[in-house]
């Protein structure tokens, strides 16, 4: 049976990537060793990690003013590293609260300085991105932080705060990195755990304007300083070599799809197909404001929890897995990251129509 | 050509492990998904990580007083996390300096409290483990830290400081974890990057006495507190799932070899075979005190750097790779971790005898 894995992350990877990695798993380019057995300082792996960096630079249009880093610890580690490195002593940072992950980022930042909440949709259960033209950024913030896509609430920024006061904009893009074209120069730093759009868990992509990394106080440990990893080109210590290798293959695959613009077109179609079914139905209900809906995580409810349980069970029986909503909010969640083909979304939509007919 | 990879890490993995991982790479136990595509909170992966913990507990005899954690960032991150969590406010810790990695650990600890050097072999180029009966531990240290095996110098502790003053002993065991039987109860905590004896880079094994984790000051970020990961059983955030899976397979493999006692016997034979050739020769020279020699990393010099370059080139041509010594010390280094079979050491020894005959 064909399986479509709608897991929110770790998520499915492109079939071509999985097959290539399997083929060369025990013998990478005639070395007689697998990638994960190679010294990280040998020429074969150096080519892999440099190729991965080059792919990121090309695909996202990253200039030499920025460093591209492959770190460990996921977005959760960045929640702490960011304020440790970038919060000015006695300073403040602006955070928008659009859900669980934003709140976790805020909690860690408070250990290192004052957090001013620039906007929040908490009062309405995170059902939208707060309207950006109402935000009132203050001069002198160390940075402003947003979460570009919210996997649990199913919301996504479709425009970014236009900061013209010198405050660097920082985005946690863990769940929509490389899913759509952005202008890197609008950001001071972005970061993303790889396990949704870029590869397996265990590697974190950080793209940071190099001058920002120089702010870091001398009291921060070596491993937790962006400047360490910039200077050593992500090789201060042993990087998660196999995860970086898969990220390299995934970014090769994105290039083959016409780059991020090509991927974005497919992603737009996928989410439109799914939202159309939800919009046309009174059986399926998406609680998110239409202008804030995520193109990565499509959340919806059925008329009862019993029907939701039945939906999940029958979908799994037809090979559609990972559709259970986050335990904090319940319901159904279809995560349709880059690697999910349109055929997967079409299969889901067919199943949804059929299920509604039988149970609606 | 049969390849023997003597890399110091990331290092070779057992052939059986590599083949099994390749077999089920795209379809893990009939799920239709690879392990790296599975949700970390799904039952399939939960079984993997719980199995990995169970294996570690069984193999190393870890009691319930200790937590077994799978973290990220390697030993380098532990150099910082350890003092952040365990150094008492205004306190001091004792560190033995046996090489580059100890020195790095000391550097990070100094950010969080006083470091008292309990012993050092720096003055003699780290050619030995300082004689333990001469150490003078003080009462009241937050902990004592050692590096159980030193990959660059080629030294290893063959006994551990018998602390009877209540100070917890902490060991960086990155390069000899599970290579020999130890008594876990002699230690307050041990840690190890996986990429030498346990699996791929990207996962760090930490075994810590649970009461020690409670010391952590409230100012330490959530991700950097051992208590966070103990409470959440290594699932506070997305763990490096594929690396944990390989660690599970490697520990299964160790169990199949008669556990750590079985592996230790093979390791003893391997290192004896190699040291015998070096001892019997005036062509090959190992600079380490015999009683401090490592059974994991056997370092040796040839009469000239030219001969060393020739040795490396000809060895590589015969499929013996990764033999170059660390860039800080030069020479030759054969890393013979658990996964290196005796046949690999025998091939190396044959080559060495042949090379000496031709060039000696």
C-alpha cells in the first residue's frame, strides 16, 4: 500500500532523496564507507557540508554578509542561544506571541533581558497572525522575534513586519523554511530545525548577519556563541554529519524542482486544494482566519471527537498517517511540507469527500 | 577492495548494523516510512528510544538512581552544560588535564566557577595519565572531571580516582564508552558523543545520578538543564531520531557480542596485537608510557615525516584509511573502536611489518 505520511515533523522526505541515501548508505562514492562513518574533516564530508551551504546560499539568495550555520539542538536551543548572543546588556527584545512555540521562545528570552510583547493572538486561541499594521515597534530593541509558521494553530505570516527603525527581525522558520520565496535581507537572522522541510531531526539551520554575532558577551560558553560557529564554518566540533548530508540531498532536490519559487507554486496548489474542500463543507471546519491560514499545516475539526477518531482510523487504514492534531488542541492536522506530493493531498481530499458522504 | 576505516571519529560502524539500517532505510517495520520520517512521539519511534535506553541500562548496569539521556551537541556542549548545572554557586571543581579535550572542558568550566587542576601531564606533552595515588582531592569540590581516553595523545585511564570524600566523579568517555567494563556507581555522571563507539555523530549519551541534576540554578535555560531532559525522558524537544536508532542497533550488536565484557576481550586482543608490533620494532615508536596506553587510539611515529606520508599513502592504497594522526601532533593514529574487527588490525599489522621490511 502507498503510504502518505502527514506527520508534523519529523516528516516525510522526498522519495528520490530516501532512495539515493539508501543506495549509497554503506558505500558513499566508492569510499567503501557510509557517509556516517567518514571523518568530518576528510575531503569527502567537507565537500558535502560545503555543498549544503552553497545550496542554501543559492536557493535563498544569501549574501556574504550572512553566515550559514549547521548547528544542533533544534529551535528549542535557538530559543536560548538567540537572547544569550543578541540581547544587549540591560536591553529589551520584542516578541510576537502566535502560539506555543513563540511562548517557549519568550520564556527563554526573559532569562537574559526584558521581553516586550509586540503583538499576541493568545486571547483568541491563536486563531490568526495579529494584524501587522497595528504593531508599534519601539526604537532601541535588541531584535524583534516572530514565528513565521505555527504548526499547532495552523497559522502563517503572509507578510512580515517592515522594520525601518534598525531593529533586526529574527524568525523561527522551522516549519516553513524554503517553502516559499522570502527576501533574506529583510531578516537579521532566521533559524529552523531541519525535520520538517529540510531533512531529518538533529541539524538546525541558522542564517545570521555576521555583524550581529559580534555582540555576544564574553560570559557565554564557546559552543553557544554564534561567532564560534561562524569562525569555524560549523566545524568547531563534530557536526551531525549524516543529517547535514540528507539536508544536502534535499536542497539538491529543491533545486531540481525549480528552486524555492518552483516549490512554492506546488505548495500553493496543495494548500488550495485542501482549503477548498474545507471551505465548501460544513462538515469540516478550520478555525483559522482565512488570511492567516498556513500552507504547511492545515488544521480542521469534524463535528465530534468520535468522528475525528473514526476519521483518523480509517485514513490510516488507507495509508494516510500522522494526521492527528497536536495533543494541546486536538482535531486533525495535515502537514503538507515540501516533500508531500500533490498526489498525497489529492488522496486525502478524495478520502475526506468520501468520509463526509458516509458520515455527514 | 575491502576497506578498513581507522578514523578517530566519526568512525566505522559494525557491518551488520550498517546493513540492517540500509535494508529498512525506506520502510521501517512495514510502516512504509523510514525511521527518519517517523514522528518522534509515535509508538514506533518511542519503542526505538526506549529500547536504546534499556540497552544502555542493561549493558552498563545502570541503576534507577541514574537517568540515561540522549542529547545533542557532543562532548563540546557537555563541557559547558556540566558546570552550568553542577558547579555550586561560588564553588570549585577539580579537573585533571590529560590533553586537548580536557583543556577545552577546563576552559568552559572557568566561566562558571573556580577550576582547581588536580593533576596534569601537560609538561610532558600528555604522554601519560598522571599517577592517581599522588592526586590530593580537596573536600567540598562540586565535582571532579576526567577524560577517560585521550584520542590525540593516545592515553587512557586504566584505573579511576577512588573518591571517598563525597565528590562526584564525572568522566568524558566519548572515545572509550562501552569498550570495557566499568562500575557506573563509581561515577556521578559520564557523557559521550556517540560517533566513536556508539553510532553516528549528532547524539550524545549522558548518564547522570538524578540527585545531581537538582542542583541547577534557576538562571540556566530550559534546554541546558539536565533536569529538563530527565523529566521529559529525552523528549523535551525532537531528539535526533535517526542517530538514536543507530545507537539502538549498535547496542543490540554489543549485546550479541557477549555484552561489554565480550567486547572488552576483543578490544584487549586488538590493542595487544598492535602494541606488540610497535614494541618489537625500532622503526615504529609509540611515545606513551606503557601503563597509560590507550586501547582505542594507538598512536605511533616513523623515523621521518616523509616515511609517515609514504606509509599513509600506501596504507590507503591497500584500503586502510583514516590513519593520519591528529593535526596537532602528526604521526600515525590507528583508532580501533568496538566496530573495528580483529581482521582489520591484523591487516594493519601485516602491512606495518611489510612496510618496515621495505623501508626500515
